[in-house]
C-alpha cells in the first residue's frame, strides 16, 4: 500500500509540476477532499482546485525540487524546495497527504520562505 500511495501522489503532482495540468491532479482527489493550511484555514476540493488554477499564472516557471517523498500507511509526505519565477523567493514546502480508496482525501500544507528559516527556528536554538 505504501508504494502504491507514493505512486498515486507522484502521478497526481507530476502533471501539475511539469505542465500545469490541473485536470489530472483533480482526477486523483476524492469528492470530499479537504486542504488544510498552517494558518488553520481549510478549503474544499472545488475551492482548492480554483486556487491552484489561479496560482498557475503567477507561478508559471516555478522550479520545484522534490527532496523527499515518504510514505507510511495511508500518509505520504512530500518535502520540496521551490524557487518562484522572476527572482521570487525560494520556499520550502511540506505536504502531508492522506490517501483513501486510491484517492487523495486530505492535504496538510506548510510553506516557509527559505530566507526566514533561521529566524523561525531561533526559539529552538535559544533552548540549546
């Protein structure tokens, strides 16, 4: 199951990352799909797909480097570094996806600008 779930996520993201193919991504999402952001907002399948389509213009040409694709049971984790186009910032993204019945049912997403990583981890260094 773990290898199959990694494959589902890989196929869903490949078209989006390579060509901006939102329809292929949509075909891998369950009807009751939920997207969660670190600011506690959530969106439905339709809301999230609309946001992805809207972001395609500003993110056209974004470089995505997937650093880790890990799976354990129903969950797949994607850790990536992304360079936004036109000199935009580099961001680090962690997506945790839950697979149910062969489809992506939920995604939790954490995005951090790479330039702020040291400052955002200062609390940890203070305790060492």
